[in-house]
């Protein structure tokens, strides 16, 4: 499917947006009214004969337009038309592109038969191509990077394991001219990453640490991104119940988001130096698995009592965060992780949980969320919850002693591995709920959503 920014042209189908007021005022109101169209949000009315696809919106804001465009594109893709036209201006352009590219996303890698869509050309008709060109290009780059992230997250654990994720990162680096360094078992041992290595010990796949760098000529800022890359989380010996294990291929979504972000940033050629660090590990069972009761020595020297092997993401991140802080003196340090089921209980399944010490930084992320259309919510740290991570045998326990506030206690565990000089530069993003969906919502379809990519792209563009 080709998407082009054009001056107005004749086309088989025109997609038109209406709220209640504009429907009433429209010359099409009678014919659409007869077809039962009331311009309710997310309602569609396809007038095949007149070549009109009417879309209902509550108001003409990005969220409403993106949402109904996602439905419109699916309807167009299953029609017999080969081309469709959307009218765009500077206010609607990004939302319409997101609706088309993200809402029209399909993941058919494992289907033996798929019906190819007849829809080939999408025209975005505008008054002045020139004034929208940059916005158009960037929106396409970010939406396609989001789908790149979705593709990796959706890939199955048989195929997508730590070594193959490292290979994929290497290919991305080659294509986008990024520096790439990959640490295998021997190097990780030399780095004394006792926590990361313990998690991956029972897997048949070697654990990897991936470091990609995008370095423009005169960067305005340096940003470090860290991603949880659990290519499968069985829970380990604290085995997950059967129904909770399904979907745990998505436990690598933090890592995949970080790859999508660095892809988008390098393609938009932003003046920001970006480092992506990924801990790629598989959490499995076996005779050599790490155990509840083990005490691990992390790279930073902090010892960790393992009370639950399913709280593995924080162990991997502890070592990768420590390594990343030593390698790069960044202005910002962000980690992305499908870290806790508790985050979904706190904020619902659509919202990314943000934790950290700097209220100012959190506020800039709220702004980026608003602009990008991703949903975020803040979860506050406090000293009382921190006490719950006390261990009687080691420096810290990997699980809290009380079940409440589990997303926050996980964030506080990570905080233990953030150096004092970086406390105000760091934010933790828990994407456990927002990274994956089993029912469509907004511009998301079944499976991975690519959470984090649009959010960070907006934040980094604003720097
Ligand atoms: N990967 C999971 C968190 C998760 C759960 C992500 C559901 C997406 C959907 C994580 O490793 C985990 O298992 N966390 C435990 C922590 C607990 C043992 C302290 C959890 O959330 O139950
Ligand atoms: Zn787990
Ligand atoms: Zn996990």
C-alpha cells in the first residue's frame, strides 16, 4: 500500500469526516441520513455508488480522527476499491496517517493463506504539499517504526530468542548506520552480570546484551534507553499458571520498543545521541535454573535475594542499567519494561506507568504523551513501600513482602541500581498493559501495540 501526499485529485473513494454539527450542515446530510448515519464516534457509512466513506467523530481532535480512521482503513482494505483519498490539513495529518498505518496493521507471518487487499494507493489530499511534507515524512517514519516493533513482539519464542534478537538488532544497525556491540556469555561473565546471567541460565539460548548507538554530528542531548528483552517469560521455577503464560512472548516488548525508537530517531535524523541497551534473556525451567532462595551478586555489587523467579525482569534490568550508566554519561536515562501485572491493576491495561524522582521530567513526558496519543499515568514512589524490599539475608529482595503497590515496588527495586548522579535523569516506563492487546482499541489491533515508540519519538523531537 502506497501513501502519497498530493494536491486534490479525482479518486474512486473519498473518506469524509463528520461530527453531528458538520453532518447537519452538509449537502450529504440527507443521503447519509437515509443510510442511517448519525456521525457517532467510530461509526462508518460506505456509500459505494457515490464513492463516499463517511466517518463519524465526536469532535475533530486527533484521538477521534485516529480511532475512526483505523476502522475506515480496515473497511477499505476489505472492499474492492484500489485507491482512496483522505483530505488532510496540519491538524489532522498525523492522526490520519496513524489511523492508516497503525490501524491498518496486519500480522500474517504465521497464516498459511491470506487474502491480499486490493487497496493499493492512499492519497492524502492537501492545499500545500510543501508545508506538510516534513510532518508527513516524520509521521510515516514513526508509524512504520511502531509496526517494526509490533512485528518483533508478535514473533514467536521459537524464532525470536536472545541470539536471534541480537542478529535482528545487528541488521537494523547495518541498515540505519548505527554502531552495534553485542555481549555474549563470556563477556557478560567478565562484566560480572550475576543477576542477568542467573535468569537466563536454564535456557538453551545464550543470553545477550545488545548496545546500539545513533550518533549525529552535533548532538544537543545524549539519551540512554534500556529495554527489558525477555524473549520468553515462563516464570522460571516460580512457574506461571498456564493461562498467564500465554502471551509471554511479549515480555520482550521493552527491548523491541527501544529498537523501534532508535530506528525512528535515526531515520528522522534528530540531533540527539541515542544509546539503546537491551538485556535479551529467556526465563526457563531446568535442572540448572536459578531458584527462589538463591542470592545473586549483581554487577553493581548489590546482592539480591531471589524470592520469586518470575520477578526476573528487574534482575536483568539491574545489571543492564548499571552497565549502561557506566558506559554512557547521558542527559536522560529511560527504561522500558513489561515489568508487572500490578501496573495493569493500578492503571488499567491501556496505560503506561511512569515512575521516577523528577516531577519536571515526568511532566515533559505527560506532554509527549498528549502529543503522541499514547496514554501514561504516574505512579508515586514513597519510602514506606521501599521498606517492603528489605531482605534478611541479602542487600535487597527481588519481591516485596506485601502484595500491594507491586508496580511501584518493582520501580523502587530498579531505583536501587540508579546512581545518585542519575536519579533526576531517570524514568521507568512499565508497559506491561500497554504493549499488548487481545482486543482492538484506538489504532491498535490484536497483539503488540508498539507502546513507547510514538511517545519517545515525540519527546525526543521536542528536545
Ligand atoms: N513479565 C511479567 C509481568 C507481566 C505480567 C507483563 C502480565 C505483562 C503481562 C513479570 O516478569 C512478572 O512476572 N512479574 C510478576 C512479579 C511478581 C512475581 C512480584 C507479576 O507481575 O506477577
Ligand atoms: Zn516474570
Ligand atoms: Zn517478565
